[in-house]
């Protein structure tokens, strides 16, 4: 048994990973990614994002994302689809266009409708809005959407996604919900606001980009998840990686990372409405952290040469 099969035995829907077409040429890597015992739910790491899916206005480009979807389908794996509206990885016509409230709302609705309709039937869930809150105090993060449309961009995005696909779960997804009370409070308020307006939101994604030794305990994590499930939405960990702040990792560091991963996965087990856990790539070879945070990384379950790390064994054990 592997991660996904044990997760299912534990009563959850899935254990998943992000991958993308640039990984397909690596046969050793793909042997793990294709193995449904390990991963039952896939996320395209980049290919569904606006810069990839609508690189020029009105010209949709789905070839790469379709390859990820096809491969998952062939393996009997599901898809979590990521993402529709985000401040980042936007084409320049979006970030530097001269928009009004009306024109950007229309462009956003067109984007959402086309992308959601294209992948209809393939996605278990969509991350409709990604990372809308800032890092500090729970205020809305600056973006071209906030600037031109105001906070209404979020309900508008959820409405457009719901209209395009009544069957796919619609998520709000963000990081540090696990460790920032202000951000969690702002997100809770957002969920309540959407619900009060009868706009569908089905889930909240906890990205789970965490730090070795800085990951809350299993109980604290479960408490954070329950704040959301108390509102009637499901939750999932959607982009997990637990990074070292300095490298190389020591063997005690690897043990701490193992405990942190076990706490996170354990907290999902403890909360009935937590549907699953997705890691953001599964080998240190491909994880994004080292390219964004210099000198940090080794955040994954498998090493760069595909050996299972103590964290992998700890997750198996907690399942
Ligand atoms: C990252 C990808 O992993 C990188 O390959 C890319 O260069 C930048 O984006 N939060 C998210 C993800 O929601 O989409 C980000 O993915 C990581 C942070």
C-alpha cells in the first residue's frame, strides 16, 4: 500500500500531488507519479493558470493541461484544478491592461467560463480564487482584480464558476491559514459573506507551505480546519511542502520534518470534512521552494534521487 491507497482505507478521498508536463520526460519520476497506490488526485502545477490557459486575450491554450488530465485519467487518478483567479502568473495584457471595473469583470468572467467549461467533468474541484489575502493582517492582497473591481471580484468569480459548472466543488485556496490567525479570520469572514449572499463555495484549501519545526501540532492544525468545517464547507490540504530554512538537512532535521508531515496528515484524518491531502511535487528535485526561497528547500517526501525520506515513512505510519 502507498499514500493514496492508505488514505482511502482511512476514509479519505485521496492523497495527491502536483506535477506538470515538464516532468513527463523523467521516467523514474513518472513511475511514482503514475502509481495510483501513491497518488489518486493530480494537480497541474502551472498549466491551468491564466498565463498558460489564456496567454492572449480570448485565445485559450489547453494543450499542456490536457496532457496532464489525460494522463491522470489513464491512470484512474482524479484532478484538482488550479486555479482560475490569482494575482500571480497572469499574462501582461491582464496585469498592465487599462481596465475599468466593467471590462476586467467581463474578461474575468470570460476566462472563468471558458476554462471551467473546457475541463468540465475532469475536475473534482476548482481553486476559484487563490491567495486573495495579504501576509500580515488579513487585508486583501493587492492585485489587478482588487484594484479595478474591488473586493467584489471574489463573489463574481465564484458566481461565474458556479454558473459554468454546477458539479465541480468550488474552493477558496490560500497559504498560512494554518499559522496566521488574521488570515484565517479574514478567510472565515469571506466564506460567511459568500454564504450569506447564497453564492456557492464548497471548500477551503489550506495550501500547507510550511517550515520544518514551524509546523503547528496535529491538534492545532485540526482546530484550524474545524473553524472552517463548522461553517459547512469541506477542507483539504492542497499544496503541501515542509521546507528547511537552511540546508543541508541534518538527520534530526529530517526526523522533525517527518513529525511535521505526520501532524499535518493526521490533522486531516481527525477532521471528518477534510477530504484529502495534495503535496506540491513529491521529490526535492522538482519542488518550487528552492527556486523562490534561495538556500531553502528539501521540502518533499522523496529526495532528489527518489529515495523515500523519513517523512514518507512517517506519513505511511500515521495512515
Ligand atoms: C508555483 C509553482 O510551483 C512554480 O513552478 C511556479 O513557478 C510558481 O508557482 N502557491 C500556489 C501555487 O498557489 O500555484 C504556486 O506554484 C506556489 C504557491
